[in-house]
């Protein structure tokens, strides 16, 4: 769980840097305080980014006004799933910019 979530967090940061996207993880950085869930504020993207992820088959949760929540759970997710999510996020944020 800790490794999957750290991998997800690194992937989000890489996408944000590469696409110059304002993707802010608002979940505490300390793994003991966050569990496996990450909340992401998608500044400037809104619900369209959530919809792009959903349309690509990614299961995430939307919270108003602009928070996307995701939880890589070891019983259900693999590192390959996280890599796929990062690729989908990369494509969705690149197309929106």
C-alpha cells in the first residue's frame, strides 16, 4: 500500500512537471497520516479532467469544487495499474493545455 501510493504520488508529480499542469496533492505527505488515498486538486481543469479519467476506464472519485480522489489498494491494484493511470492522466492534462 505504501509503495503503490508513493508510486502514484511520484507519477502525478512527473505529469504535473512535464505538462506544466497545476496538480496539487492535498493529502498529507506522511504515509502514516494518509493511508493509501490521495486527493488531487486539479487547478484549471475542473470536472472535465475527472470525466476524461472516467471515460478512459479509471475509477476515481469527484469532490466539489475540483478534487479528484484515488486510492491504490493492493488487493485490487498493481504497479501496472498505477502506470496506466499516470499515462491516462498525462494524456488528459496534455490535451487540456
